[in-house]
C-alpha cells in the first residue's frame, strides 16, 4: 500500500512540474507586457535606408496582447509623409506548451510565411530565428536580436542566417508612440 501511495504522490508531483514547465516563462510574459504597453505602438526612423526604391520615412509596428498577456498579435506598416501604408506583415507570438518554446509567426505580401522560435539571450536580449517560405518554393533564414534600452526604446537588428553565420542586415531604434499621437 505504501508503494502505491508513493507512486501516486510522485505522479501528481511530476504532473504538476510538467504543467509548470509548459507555461510561458516570465521573460516571455514580460516581453509581451513591455511591447504591448501604452497602446503597443512603436515607430522607427528609416532615414538610413530610405532611397528611390524604399521611400518610407519610418516604419511602425503595433502590438496587441491576448489571452491575459500570454500571446500577442502585431502588424508592421510603412509611414510616408505622415500617413500609414497598408500592412506589410502580420504577426502572432505565443508560447508552444508542447515544445516549451516561444513561437513567432508572420505573414506577408505575396504569400510569404515566416515561422521560428523566440528565446531569451544575454542582458535582456530577445532572439528570434525564423525560416521564411515563399510561394516560389524558396527558403530564407532570418534572425532578429533586440533589447530594451529603456521602457520606451527598443533596439533591434535583423540578420541573414547563412550556413549558421549571422550576417548583419539592418538596425533600427524603435520608439514607443503614445496612443494620443496616433
């Protein structure tokens, strides 16, 4: 009888531990809270990359939390002459309880789909590693490394990942825009 009781206790404890490890970690929840706070709207100046083919003065991203702050959805758009363009990308970020990892999915013009994992790095960094699939069958791997420098400033860089090497592409400084400035 004692063996059965100890087995039941071990199963219950193991089940509780497994459930706890499947929940989103605090760094993941904190990221969602910080990105969606105060309307979740962020603007990045594009003057460094603006040219005849890329005519946007800035880019904007807007995040909205869901399910009590455990997920978020977003959209990326351009800004030209103070006016928003249509969305370039739509995002969904969530915790996958089976894989015990953050997932970032994005969908863009022309049917491009990006999906990958989101991890916590050093010094508060958030790192994404995604594969982008195009309708022509091509595949591209892209990474992002970002961090908050203060509550209203978020720096991020994108990288082409080729044969495991992260090759810097663009760097942006995103500034929180209060909802009344919209």
